[in-house]
C-alpha cells in the first residue's frame, strides 16, 4: 500500500468535535489516540482526559468538573461555563446510568475514563463554542470482574 | 519509528467487546474500522452496522432490531435473544435521548448509525455470550445543521 | 388435616385492600378469585375487573378509567375522584413499563387485566377512602409468544 | 399609607430574571403585569408571552419555540440560541408534566400560557446572557373543568 | 388614575388556588404578597410560607412537610392528609429538579422558599379540598453565585 | 360441590412463572402459598422468599440479591446470572417506587417481602431459563401506619 498516512487518515480531520471526544476517551492509550490529540490541538480545542472510580455518584460528577477546571477546559470563575459543563456531565452520566442517575444507591460501582473537549464548531455558517463530555468505562457489582462496559455522552453550547 | 504495525496495535486485541462495538460505529468508514472488523471476525463475534434517520422513535427501535435479525446477530425465532437485544437497544437509546426516550414527540429528530455485536466474553473465568449496541449520530431540531452529536450504549447477557 | 375452610382462610379477612386488589387481578378466573370477591363485598368495597390489549398507551389509560366509571367504582362527575384514580392508574402503568411509560412508541405491546378497588381503610385509627389499581398481563414484542409477565400497582387516597 | 409607589415597589427592580419571567406569565393580565413588563424593558430584556392548548406535546414545544423566534427573543438562524431555548423549554415542560414528559399519550391535555425572557444577568461579577421560560396553566382530563393548575420553569445560558 | 384599588385588583379574587400559591411564594416579601394573603384569608384557606436550604434532598422534603404540619395546613395525625401533601411536595420538587429528583447526589444545592396552601376549590359545581405546593428559589453549584432560579409546583386533592 | 381439589385447582398448573412468583409473595403465609410452592417444586423451579425493611435503597437491593445467592436461586459466581437478577430487581423496585427509584432520600421507608423464582419457561416452542422477582409490602412515611401497599415486578432471561 503506497497511500501516505495523511491520505489514509484524511477523514479524521472532518470528524465532529463529539466524535473526537468519544475517540479520545476510547483510544487515549492507543496509537490512534495520539492522532486524535493532534487533531484537537490543530483545531485549537481545549481538552483533558481523566479517570474516576467510585460507588459515589457525587464523586464522579465532582471529578469530571474539577478536571475540566484544573486543565483549563473551562474558566472556573465563569458561572455560565460551569453551568454548561455541568449539564453536559449530567447528560453523559445518564448514558452511563441508562434510566437512573444512581450508582452506589442501587449497589453498583463505576470505573470510568472521561474526556472533555471544548472548542469552536461551525454550525450552519455560525461559529460558536461548544463543549462535549464522553465517559467510558465499566459499571457493575462491587466485585471484581462482575461489571461490563458503559458509555455516556453529553454536549452543550458554552 | 520502527515498530511493526502488529506491535503498535497489539492492545486492540485486548479491547472489550463494548469498546469494539463503540469503535465500530464511530470508525466504520475509517481505515481503523477495518481493523476493528478483523478483530471482531478473529474472535468469532457476529456483528452488523446500520443506519436509521427519523423523528419517529419506534422506527429507530425497529430498524436496529430488524438489522440484528436480518444480519444473523441474533436468532429472530428465539424470544430470549430478542428480549436481550431489545433491552440493549433501549439502553442505548437512553444515552442518545439523555433523560427522556422521545424524539419527534418533543420536536427533535435523529440521524443515527448503529453497531450491534454479539459474542463470547470471558468474565471472571466464566465464558458466556453477551450483546452490545452502540448508537452514534446526530440529534436536533428538524432543520438541517441544527443538530449535534449523540451517543448511546447498551449491553446485555444473551 | 381437619381444619375447617373458615379457619384455614381466616387470614384472608385481614388482607389489605391492596393485597385484595392484586389477588383479584391475578386470580379472578381461579376458585380463590371468588373468595376475594366475597371479601370485597363483605367490606362494602366497590370494584371491577377488566381487560385491555394495545400498543397504544392512551387506550390503556382510557380503558381503565372508563371501566372504573362505568362500574361505579368512582363517580365520573366528581373531578377529585377522577384525579385520584388517574394518578393510581399512572402509578400502576409505571410498574408495567418499568422505567418508561411507553408501549407502542418503543415497539412493545401489552395484553392486560386490571382490577380497581375502592373502599374505606382504617389507618392509624383514621377511617378514610382509598383506591387501588393493579394491572397484570403480558408485555412484549408485537409477535405472539414474544412477551412476558408484567405487573403494576397504584394506590391513592380518594 | 403615604409611601410612594416607587418606594413600595422598589424591591421589584431587584427581582431576578427568573422571578420576572414567572410573574410575567402569572400576572400578564393583572395590573402588576404592566410593572413587570416595564422592568423587563428597563433592563433591555427581550421577552414574549404566548398561549398554547393541546393534548399534543410536540405542538406545545413548537408553539413556545416559534413564539420566541417570531418575537425576536432568540435568533432563529443561530443554532446555539435555538439549542439553549430548546433545553429551557424541556425543563419547563418537566415541571408541568411532573415525572413524565407526556400529555395526550397518557390522556391529559394542557391549556398553557408561557413567558420567555432573555437578557444579561450579573452572576458573580460576570455579565452574560441567559434565557428563562415559565409555563403556567391547566393540566387535566380532556373534559372541561377536570383540570388543575400546572407550572414549570426552565433556565439556561444562551 | 381614578380606579379604586378594589377595581384594579378585582381579578385577583378570581385567581385559582394554584396561582395564589405561586404568587405567595414569589411575592411574600413584596407589597402584593399582603394582598395575596388577604385573599387566602378571605377564602378561608390555610397556608404557610417557609424556607429551606440544603444539598440534602431529604431535608427539603422534611422541611416542607414539617412546616405544613406545624402551621396546621394539614392534620399531622391523618395519614390521608400526609399522603396528599407528600405527593404534592414530590411533584413540586420534580419541577425544581427538572429530570431527576436529586440535589447533593449530583453536586447541586438549593436555597428555597416554599408556600403550601390548602382549601376548598369549586370544580365543575363540585366543592372539595385541594392542596398546592409551590417552591421557588435557587439551584446550583455549592459556590455562592453559581446558581440560578428554580421553580416547582405540585397539586393534589386532600 | 363434588369437584376434587385437583380439578378445581387445575388451572394453577398453567400459571405462568411470573404469576406464580407474584402469588408466592402475596400468599406465602396463606394456605394457597403451599400450593404455589408445590407447583414451583413440581416444575423444578428454584425460588426463595425473604423480607427486608429499610429507608436505605441499597439495603433493599442487597437483601434481595443476597437472598437469591444464599438460597441457590442463582449462582453467585456467574456474572451473567448476577447481571440478570440485578436488572430484574431494579425493575421490581421501579414498580415499588413508581416514578423514582428512591426511598429514604425522599423521606419514605419500605417494609417488603420479596419472592425470586427461576426456571425453564416454554416460549414459542423454545425452552430457556428466566428469572422473575416480585416485591410486595408497604411504602410510606417513617411513622407506623402512615404507609400503604406497594408492589413491583421484574422479569429477565437468565
């Protein structure tokens, strides 16, 4: 195969911010994760990847919010940015929880990796900033191995 | 870089079924999608990828279910397989809907790609079959461009 | 065993209104259903049993409400009675739906029997009227046999 | 009483945007409604009041969205504004629906007045634009008089 | 303006119990709050206004319930009255929570004022007692100023 | 009446597994409870009945899960069986909670009896194992007598 890498991967420059966020969380330890990060940087997007494991829902919410603030994805002093992130986090947790936003209260625990990406998106000729949160990991009983994959995604204007 | 591709991609053989399902739906048009499909085939997993766009929720449920049956991911004559798939689909749609399982009823439409994967998973020394459903696409107003990314994921024993 | 029937069944006279409602819907075709009805009559409770099958949620709600009115379990001209019944019905349907109050919209159909009972209950030395609704039947795919049992229960002051 | 009107009503100039929105929908036909509108105008807020009655949820969502666009509360060509309004509307409808975002599907109808207000809010020394939606009216059976008050409220950054 | 106050405010005597409850919580510190209270008294309605701030959901439920009992809006010894109030409180909290009945568990706190009104309402020529609960205040991050308005409303027969 | 008991009760041998589970929890202290248990044994079904009372939701989930494991209804070492049971428990709790899966968090407590039944069911000529969970008891304020009946039911393939 004589295709250059640039050619082969050209579609990746067309990935939406949401797809990049999802791939970042799924592949940050994979070779392709590096390419995703390069694309995020090239676009000037701010992003971070973090981990949190807990039966305690509030710790999960707090870990994601803290990570976004500490890594300058949002401005912690601007309420509107915190508000935007918060709702994106809750949306992502709804995908992880599937039907009820509860972990330890219903005897399940999570081990999660999350990615938060924020940047300018062109929508219908209009450029404005949006934020997306993707959470991937395991959910299950508080017993090693008694768990399966979980994935959630939230998206908001910022 | 002198690493062989096999070395670079070695972790991908350790991806969980859920991660493979998620990457399949996100990357089926990408070069990496081919590698994901190779891994699925190597493991003997049954899978399919399909598309559905609608304001009508029931059409989305039906399209995913029909695709799984038509492509032999599940046995359409076995109620337990249909039951397992159905709940995995609903879980995935909860991630897409984030809070309410409604599309047209609340004036939003979806354009979705879905992947369904089914196969043997080793859990705590126990081998049994599971099914996972990942849905990726757009959700938004019934006006071109007034939409953003959505992602949902469901997982069940089969 | 030399116990008389009266002795054997003595506890049944102590059943709560909710338990009687549940047993009525589960056993109305069984010999024991007759005993349940006798107990309801002995207490002066008003009750009815009906059936409804549909993919259309609103038809289920309407069938139960209409049955209660037509059989004089509630006064159709008294809004407070209609209001009380309505919320008891919705509660029972939540048990049938388990997580989402939707049938056909998510490609499932129901075949249900319902019982509605209304009467005076002694609570903490206070006598007042309450209503209970129990729904039992099947829920599943719109394909014969691809369905399983479902049960829901609602209770309200009237 | 010798207090001047300005003195008596002075607190009203300190009302939050959300309180003004709620009072606008509750009092737009009352004398005090005029004062609320004056305060909104004084602050440079954009607002509108409208009505919608239906068993059809999507018509309620559409009526509120259309009114906001037609009355220049939001820019109909800016997806981020439409996105912000949409989530505020859904939040308000959750308050009206209390537990499930459904009207006709569960045999209830609504007769609603809504107010939408959008403007700059000072939060922690940070000035930015927010939107609030308040819905007030009746919800009940599709029979005149068999209905009671309902109220819902949503709020979002824009 | 030569209109008498009685004339100007005449519509207020036609306000529904739910509207009076909502205005009471929004305006109890405003001059108009006094007029609302006069109207409640004139109708012989029992009512109370209270405040509660917490991240702990159960404290909010308990504070409202306790206030209604302590201020004789309901009879604390009558289970049916407690049951009626309880469901009205939960409905109002659903409006405050918009989608999930959780505060501290999802890292948000509330500062709320609530009004509870109970009295005879004429519905379709039928007079019976109802109770309404309106909650107004702020919801947000546990950081001063990082919060916005919230409003919820519940209504039940008693 | 000269019908033999066997004849009179013949329909009971046709009861679905879900109906048997529901009757077991409702009637385990009644004479008919013995007949239900005989039928379960005759079919080779595994089952158990237990009790749990708490304001703490997680204790309810844990008690049901522990009882199923301790009484060999499921294999505690097989994740797929634990997964199947878990979702059936959650479904049953949704029926008990009616709208929100919360007990103490919203100031209510439960006193519950539960039955778990697992066995082979013939569905459309296909024989496979399913599990059903029925929960019956009281839900209410943390004050003796201020409570009413509650019922929930879950069903899953195993």
